[in-house]
C-alpha cells in the first residue's frame, strides 16, 4: 500500500492513496471510493529516480525487530555518511513517521445507503475517520470505529491470497528537510505492524521517501516502488538480495522487460484494464531475446509461446507393462487410495446442482433414445428398458470405474447399429434379441481380451484431431436431434394454416351419434361459432371464437361424444390449439436462460457468492422458470412421459433372453463377425470420450483408468445383452456437461483478477445419485409429467452447443469467415501460416462430413471402421504438415 503525507487543517497526516495486490487501485478524487483495478502505467523517469534512491539511500536487509518504532529508530540511526541527519531532524522525522495512518475504507452498498440516510442529521462530516483495519483505534473520540474496523477487515481480506505479506511505501514532502531521505528495509521475518497495514497481515518490506517540497516526483517514485514489489520476479530478487547491488540488478532486469508507449500515441489518463490471463513467471525467467524466428504471417515468435515437445499423452496410465492385465492392475492400484475421498469430496452444494442437472439430462436422453430404439426395434427395446438399463449400467460403472465422472448412456452410433441389426434380423427371419445376445457376449469377450493385452495403449495415438472430430460429431447429433424433435411437433400439433378470421362464421363441429357417414337429423340445433343455439349458422349473429371445441347437439363434450360411439363432423373438429409456437418459445427460452445464467458468474452485478450460486444452478433455474411459464399459460404442451409399470415394452418378450432355440445353432459363431464391428465402435467411443475427459487442461488429480473403464463397459455388455437392455457406453456430451458442472475456482482473487480454475470436483457420488434417481423415476411419474418436453430439448441443445464450443475446431471454423485484421490473437496463429490453419480446418470438416454421411445412410455398417480410420488419416497429415505446424494445430492446449 502507498501512504502519502498530506497537509490538512489539523496538521500533517498519513493517508492511504493507493494499494496493490496484483493490480493498482487508487483513491479517487474526493477520497470516497477506490478506483477500478488497472494495470499501473509508470513514468520511465520515476524508475530512474527510484534506482538513484536505492543507490544513495539507507539499505537495511534482514532487520530483526518486533515493532514499527524499532524499524524507524534503526532506519534513522544507520544513515550513510553523506546524508547523515542531525539529532533534532531525527526526532522530528521519527515523530512524523509514527503518526497514525488514515486508511481508505471499503464500504458496502448498505453502509453507503445508511450514511446517505443519516447525512442530514450529521451534516457534511458524515464520515471523517478511516481507521485501521486490523487494530483497535488509537483515538477514543471515535467509539464506532472498532465494529467498522472488524467488518472491513473481514470483507477485504477475502480478496487477499492466502500466505500473502504486506509491503508499505510512505512518501511525502516536509519543509524541514533540505535533502531527500530514502530508506529500503527488509525484515528477517514477517512482523505484524499494528495499524500500519490495511488488513492484518505480516509485513516484510518498507520503503520511505521524504524530501523538501521542491521535488514533486515523490508520489510517482512511490508508485514505481510499489509496482516493483508486486512483480513476482523482483520479489524473488528482493527476498534473496544480500547487497545493495543485487536490488539495482533487479531493477535493471525489470527495465529490460519494459515496453514503452510513445507520448502522443495514447492517453496517459486512460486506465488499462487487467488482462484475462497473466504470463507465467516461469516463462519470463526463460526469455531469450535472441530466441525469435521469422513467422509465416510476418510476426515474430513470442517468447514463452513455444509448443511443448513430446507426445501429449505420455502419462504412466498408458505405459505398457508387458504383463497380462498389467494395465488393469495398475489402474486399480492408482485409484484404490482415492476411493474414500471419492465420496467425501462430494459434500459440497455444487454437487447437488450437478446431480439435478445431469439427472434431467440423463432422463431426457433415456426417453429420447428409448423412443428411437422402440421405433427401430418394434418395441423390443423401449423407454422402460432404456430407463432400467441406464440406471443399472450407470450405477455399476460409477461404483467401480476408473473415471467415475463419466456418464454412460445410449449413443447415436450404437443406435445406428441396433437399427441395422434389427433390419438384418427381419430380412433373414432371425430372432433379433437372441442374435443380439450372442453379439453382446462376443463383444464382452473381445473387450476383456483388449484389457488383458493392454490395447488401451493405442489411446496414445488419439490426438486432438481424432478427439475433436468425434466430439463434434456427437455434439452435432445432440443439436440435430433436439431441433428434429421440435420440428416434429408441427405434425403432432399442426398449425392451423387454413384459419381466416373473416371466415369465422363458417366454422362448426357437431356430434353425430348415428353411424358414420349419416348426416345429422334436419332441424337439430347445433352450437355455431361458440354462440347461442340456432337452427343454422346465421352470418348476422355476433362472431365469436372459442379455443375449446364447440358443444355438441346434446350438449356433449368431445370426449363424451366419442365415448358414446359418435363421431365429429365439421370443419373445426380437427382444430388443435397451436402449441407449436409456445413450445418453440419454451425451447429457445430454456436454451437462452441456460447460456445467460451460466455466464452470470462473470457478471458485474451482485456479490461473487450470489453469482456462483446462480451459475452453478443455472440449468435448474432455467428449467424451473420455463416450467413456471408453461404452468401459467396452461396450454397442453407435450409433457415428459415416464413409464409407470415394470413390464417389457413388447409383451412378446421376457426379461431374460434364452441363448438357444429361436435361431440356428451356427448363429452363435457367425455373431463374432458383427461383434468385431461393435467392439471397434465400443472401444473408439469409450476411449475417445475417456481421452477427452482426461485432458490435462481439466487438472484432474486422481488419475485416469482407461483399462478399468473398458473392463466395466465390457462386463456390462453381458448383463444388458442377457436381459435385452440397451448397450451403454460413455456419453461424450453428457459427460462433458457433468465435468463443467463440477468446475472448481479459487474462492479468493485479487481485485481485477479472474478466479483461478483449480480443477474438477472429482468424486463418485453425483453419478451414483443421478442413476439412482433415474431408476426411481419410474415411480416419480406424477411429478415428472409436469415438465414440458420442449424445455428438456432446450437443455439438450445447450449441452450440444456447449460441448461444440469447447473444442478448438470451432475457433478455426470462425477464422474461415473472419478477415485477418479482426481475427483474435490465438497462439497457433502466431506460429502457423494462416493458409495452413485453414487447410487443417477444411480436412477436419471433410472428415466430419464423411462421418455424418456414413452415420445417416445404408453405409452405416462401416461407421466403426471409419472411426478407426481417423487415426490413419491423422497419420497421413504428417506428410502434409510439418511437425512444427502439427505441434500447434494438433497438440495439447498451450
């Protein structure tokens, strides 16, 4: 903090004028508020003056004292010979330096409003004392200062990183000095100096500069010293310095890194906002000014922007042991010590939000894929089977897997194979479930063989190219399916395109209780246009339109008419209230709510605690808001349908599939051929998702379990095949949503600094709770039936868009449509020519288009092979791109 000596009507006093944690905050003119944090802009001359002060002033290193008074006595008694002070001046300086400092209070909105309400009673002196934040006030005339001090200390100290120490800079002008007095003091250990610090922190460094009034640069020299002490590299120099020359060398190194802005080219009064990311001090220590190479786009290689050498996935999780099941045993040994903490780490409110969010997403996914499976397999697998299979497989996987953050689900590629398998069985008069049972058993056997031979070692060859292609495909499937489901509402709830307001008198609907095709008896009264009963539609009667179907001749409702065996006649009988529009509004509103509330964490409004809670529960709040809107409107929008009885969807099948009897005996052997394709599909789907979830940018601490996860999925194939339940594998999009909902960020951050991403809350309890709730959902139909399906489709769209935006491919796609001068300053653009970036993007898009075409056509049978071919295509890129280009475009994130 910077304290400056000011002359007031009461005499000289020290007032806090600025403070630094990582960025500078100034006391604004008027002294009533702190400025926004900003990057300090220093006059170059002030640094030269500071260097002179350190060269000629007092230097006390490793001073062993316990109070501020001892520090002042030492500083004044150990003066250089050329600036030695007279005893009288020492006493005056000591008395001046020991004055109680006046700190600038940080007031909350409630305090400001309270003072505003009391100001008419208290006059202009509504507040005149800004006391110490860490000690009892030294002035008894201010009795309320103690409670205010305690509140302010607690509020601001949350902004200070743990383990921080205070540094004090004191500057000012005094008339009784003829020469400047400068002193730099470093204490041997951090000492609490009472009211000197704004918050209760141990102090390590002090810098004092006092001089005659003719020198006007003291304030800027003090700012320069404070800025130096917040620089991590200079801090290291200041802590290790043994002589005055070491500090001078530290200033010289600081000057070598300065970037000077010429006068007249920018506004010196403008405050530079803090950047979103700060460079690592480690990179600054390895800067070599000569280590710059010409860049293809005309730029120079930035120091510290070098791509990390080596393969991105060289961790011990994927190292071969050379023994059968060696990788599996290593996974178990790695994960076993963390098993207890996998439950204790879930005791956080954020986990409750994640459970509700992923539960609704999982239920929606189970219903959606269950319905599509029912259509594709003649209800041999339906919604109920999807619910039970999801609950059972997901629960077992979360309980025993190596990466419990993974969410198992039916996926698009597996659905494609199920559809092809059912069609093949129908065409060749085979029993579908029995044929599928043998395929599942073979897949489980092949999976165990892959685990035994440590085939997950091949994951090392899955680069960002493969990951992004697969993730983009699954994300697009989510987006496409959500939009497709919404567009299908126009068929279930048709829009009344033929309605014309001018022809309202011609709309009618009557109930004919006679046999179909027989006209109603003449003279029978009908209710026309929702008006009174008349013998015929009278155009002169007042036209009114009712959203309910018109009454029948006998006053029967539509349901009563149909129950009596009658049928409806008239042009308005098929009228359906237009719920399509409100469904799309709910769909789009839920999606926009989710996006807006997720970003609320970085908003400027409300305290940080409120923003975090709103962001963590964003999806749940969006669903509740949309459900409330739907309930208020009262329209019959399509609602979530959950099975309420535990019986197979198709009555012709049972819960256990018999392996022999319906098909020829040789089917059990022939099934090995399609099982190879399914094994490739399961392996690629499972392992690519695992690779994405275990990226190093997520900062996972408990390690991966590639072999253990594949074993769990393989063994679950046996159970789901025997019971006729859907096959399950890691769901990329839902698993990514699960990870994002469990992000941890630093609780304290300096003013102007963004919260630091600390990693993911790794635990098993959220997944277990999600799948328990999924199983119980069969008995929760009375509650879940009030959730509109368009709302859940909006959640689907949010998950697909979020997952799509998380990959680098989307950034490069935007570059295709963006002029070069508007392109963001991305790291790979500094090192790879733009045309090569575009070529890499186009190749990825062509592979993605090919995967989509294969998935959507009769060629879908070779879709698993095409997934494997992505690795070969990536290998072929090494003939087109240089290793340097691939290290930036296809390497790990810098």
